[in-house]
């Protein structure tokens, strides 16, 4: 999984039909090795701008959408959690 921060939403008036009703968000990656990179993610949990989030990518993202919503959608990144706090052990 990837740790990121929501920095904005994406509005697309023309898109693949199965994406209708799905909220697209721009996520800045916070992981050290990819810091500054961005992803466009489907938001499945109603996160808001400024939230730190957990993102899953690749086939895990595709299967998450397929299993949760029954849609066969070309998705590569999905927001699956909002980080409340980090706890160092």
C-alpha cells in the first residue's frame, strides 16, 4: 500500500461509462522513495482534501472495485483507508 495526501479532486465530464458515479481524487505520494509523485485514485470511502490516505494499486485496486461494486472498470489506484495517526513502535 501507498501512503498519500489528498490534494484535490478530478472532474471528468467524458469518461468510461462504468466510472460514472465514482469520485476521482488527486493523491500526492508521501512515501520517501516516490515523494512528490501524484496518482489519480477512485475514492471509495469519501475522504476529503488534506486527508492522509492509504492507497492500493494494480490488480488489488481492480479486484477491490470489481468485488465491492460489481463493476469491471479499468482502475489502477483506489483509496481504501484514511490515516488517523501514525504510531511509532
